[in-house]
C-alpha cells in the first residue's frame, strides 16, 4: 500500500466517502453489491504506481457515504449524478470510469449519458446491454415455488432482516458462492446466490457457509467489509435493486444511444452471471452497442468478484487500457 488517503467529499448534495491514491489523470473505481470501496484495494496502489489518481468512492447507501432515506433516490442516474459531481470535486475535467457488478452497470450508463465527463469505461462482469423490451419485474421469473432474487430483494425489510442477522455469515456465504472457488460454473452443487429463491425461504438458506475463506479473501479484509455493513446496513445497497423498473423507464431517454468512448470488458471464466441464458450472446454482440470496445477478455479461474479474485490480471488489463488512451492523445 502506498500513500493512501480516506476523506469525505461533498457531491450532489451528499457526503461521499472516498479512498484515493496517486496523482495524475483521474480514474474512478465503482464497486458492486455487497461491497464497498475496499473491493478496489488491489487496484488503487497499482494504478497510482503508474501515474494515475485512483479514487474509489463508497457509493451512496454504502459504507461511510450518506444514504438517502427515500428508496426512490437510488436510480442509476442518481448515482451517475454523484460521480459527475465527484469529478468536479476532484478538480478534473473528466475521468476514466471503472466498475464491477452494479458498478459496471453504473459505469456503462455514465459513459453513455456523459461522454464529456467519462472519457473511457472499463466494466467487470456486466456487459453493456440494450434496453429490454419489458420492465425487469415482468421479465425476471417468479413461480408458485420460487422467485428470482431481484423479486426477493424488492420486498421491504425482508432481505435486510435476513442479511443483518449475522453480517459476517452473510458476506462469507455470498462472497464464496459467487466466487471462482465455488461459483455455479465451477461447482454446480453450489447454488447461485443471484438466482432463484424458494418462497418461504431466504436467499442465504441454501448457500454453504465455508469452513475456510477462499484464497483471495483475507480475514482482515472480510472484517473491513463486515464492519462497514454493520454500520450502514444493507438497505442502501438493496435500494438499487428496488429501482430496476424505474431505471428501465429512465433508460427510454437513451434508447438506441451507443457508448461512444473507448471501452474494456473483463469477465471471470466462472462468473455466475455467465450462467444466465443468452449472456454469452449478449457479450458477443457488444461491439454493436460499444463500437470502441478495445478488448473483451475472459479471466481464467475467476468468478464474480473479479478485481478481488484476480488482481494481477485485472491490473495488467486496466493499465494496458489506460496507457492505450494516453497513446491516443
């Protein structure tokens, strides 16, 4: 770890907590669920060492950042507004935006909506997708026996109560089950945590609680995540899911608009998202939506938490991408 700094920034009417390292062109690192800025611990120093100002915020609702009381204040565009304000607060004209999981969705939309402020995008795990023909609540399955996990998350207070009962166990189970160590594409006997939830059960009920942490996750790092979620709770992160239909409505304003900045896509070979029917075809079709997609790379052995599971491969790909942008100037 180099000269790493943590502080609060006033942005878009909120206080955002950021972790930063280095000087130079700005790179914003956006985490997913259930993570915090600590998910980028391996990238902050690596980017700083090659001349970039790496900034990882706790997104609204997470960690030490403010969490609006109204669930409606967690649309993707609300978060993009936070990031535009963060670029301003850092005194920069623009930034390269990098995201994983929910952070990838946010990064794609930020680059699509504001290419003047986000000059390039790198997404981990979640490809750029066109607007679905119907709202997510109508598209995602639910039967008499089970519901897709997003429907489970949509129920007020239900997932919060389950996840906050034992935060350490919650994070161990989710991190392990979606990782390359036990993800559905590595061990089919391990349920996908982002799949179907049986009615009358919780999402965690079928997930194994590993006897040992996966090799990519140190106990000290898990402790940091646990402390963050004990403080913030899970409501802020779950509120992102509760705006899926609202996001779909808002995205109508951008229907047909491409991501017209240089882009990089990375995905773990064992990412649970690849088990979704049609996902590999969506990835193959991305150049039609992202004409400046410079690379789409599968990282062997890694699962959903790509920047934590395979930091060496991710860092090398990010640095190569960032240097290619400098070569264009």
